[in-house]
C-alpha cells in the first residue's frame, strides 16, 4: 500500500499495535458527525460486507469438493481478528454442512484461551513471524458473542462494557460448552510454524506461508481427537492466507532457501514508498484527515501543500522493509500475488509431487475465489446471501 503514490491515496503508520489502530478507527466511526462529514468507510472486517464476501469461500469449496467427500467439510482457519472464521460460522448457520470450524491462532492466543477455558482476557501482544495475526482483541468476536448470549443485546453490551473497563470477559460453563460445539481451536507457536513449513515442503512439495502454517498445524494437532482418521472421505480444508514470498525471511529460515517470487511482487521490492508516521492518538488521526481534505481543497486553488505541513510535525516514514511491501494491484501477476482465498484440502485429491507419508492425506489446491469485479458479473451466491440477511 505504501508504494501507491497516487495523490488521492494517503497511508498512515501509527506508533502502536494493530489493536491501537483498530481502536482509533472505531472511535472515529463512533463520532457520527465526523464520519458523515468525511465519508468514513472501512474495507476490513469492521465492514460487515467484507464478511459477507468471505462466506462465499465456504460455499464455493463445498460445491468444489462434493460429492467426492462424505457430504460434510471441516475448515481450519488461521485467524487473529475472527473475521474469516466468523464467515464460516455464518455459512454453517445458513445450512452449509460443516462438521468442524477450527480456530487456528498464533502465540497471541486470546481466542484459543477462550475456547479452552471460557476466559477472554486481554494480554500484551507478542511480535511473531505471523504479523497479520498479532492481535490482542479480536473485534469480530463480539459478533459471535451475540449468538452465544442468546441474541441478547443488553447482555452483550454489558459484557463488552465490562471488558472495556477490565480487559476480562468470562462465560458460564453452559455457554462454554455451546461455544465448543461451534468451534475447535489450536495454537501454533513459533517453533511449530517453522516445523509445519518444513514438513509440507518435504512431504508434499508445497510451500506454506507462516499464517497458513498455523492452520495446518492446528488441523494436525486436532486430527486424532476429532475423529478425522476414522472418516477417510471427510475433507479437512485449510484456508490459505498469503503468498509465501511476502514472508521471504521466515520461509528462508525454515527451508534454507527463499520461496519463488511472483513477477508482480518482485517489481515492487524497491519501489518508492510514501506514508506518514503519526502518534497513537485519536486526535492525531482526526487532525490528519481534516488536514488532508483541507489540502485537497487548497490544491484546487493552486496552492497545494502536504498534509503534514498543515499538521505541523508529522514525520515522513522511510518505508517498511522491502520484502513486506505488497504487490501492485495491476498486471497479469495479480492472481499469483493475492492468494488470500486459496483453499488447501488435506482430505481428498490427487497426490502432489514429492515424497509422501501415509499419516497425512495428500493436499491439493481447491481453487481461488475471484473478486466480483474480476469475475465480470455479480455472483449468484452473493445475491442469495444478500436476500438471506436483508430480504428482497
């Protein structure tokens, strides 16, 4: 994102964590006059439309794998913010035959701790090799708690208010038992992630990125206790999250060699970047938005200046490490770069090249779900989802 230099795109880095950024965004969204005046919107899972699109992954995968499987699927989903796996939960509530939803976390395991103990307690975020999962508070989890609490908005509001004050939230034994019927969970620490990357490279000739490795590890850890070996036609699906070349150093450390890099990602390794570094404060971001819009208005009169100049002191960032820069969103390599919807099946399909093991079923890529714009027409499944939740 920081390599997009268009004049109407402004990237901001916050001196804090993902949770800090998310708190700031939510705080500004709650200022309704400010939100309306500046047209604030979100493209992450704060926006529920994001989750609606993610629901289609699960239906797509089901129709891709059936009838070769036993009629049900299980999904292992690497997650930090509980968005993609929440989409799977909604798919199950809509009637999709899902046996298990595995919540796979890294060392920032607030979700795993909840599903094992019933305690949703905030802790300090650890920096790991899976940065997209380095989250202390999973904002979409509140949406699941609404159902766990019997769709009681007051009970949910009171629980979240208490969590905001104390950083702690607990449920009754009965509620925990219900939650365990909805989700299984597993945690992958740093050593387990590297081991999963090496194992799949050796056994299947498949290069995992570290986030997807969390999902693979969790699935393997739960394999025996969940009865999957006794159901040979049952399909366990791990949702892939990114191209391994975006985490070149981590994969290189695990395998002793870097993963192949797509052309589009290679093009941006040394591309110029532009972003502002701002304090971790709501007032700072509010002022930046106001200054940016003001700068654009001034530009119309031929007297443009940078938003940081209007703010007075916002420093210009040097850019992130080149290997972490996302690929541009144009060109033929786009599909290779953005594999956030790649689905890997561990239960069915032909064998991959390379050595094999009798203990773990062979994987195969099930497919990639293209955006609606790339598909060229609205998705029938999307229309069905819209009607399901909002009516005609």
